[in-house]
C-alpha cells in the first residue's frame, strides 16, 4: 500500500483499500491488534488515499 501511495497511484490504492480494511479487522478480531489500533490504521490509509484524489 505504501508503494502505491508513494507512486501516487490513486486507482491501485483505491482497489487495495478494501483488502487492507478487511485485514485490519481480521487482525483485530483474532487478537494481534487492538481494535483501536486497527481503526487508526484504517483511518490513516483512508485519509492518505483520499488525499491522492
């Protein structure tokens, strides 16, 4: 995801964002991440993708 954001590939980042959201939610539900940490990650990347467009 970071590579797409650095290249400013808005289309690729938007396609990958839902997968990132699911992965963060899955990690929070299984235990490796706290729910608040997962929410911060999701928010951070959603903002960065929105800033591209």
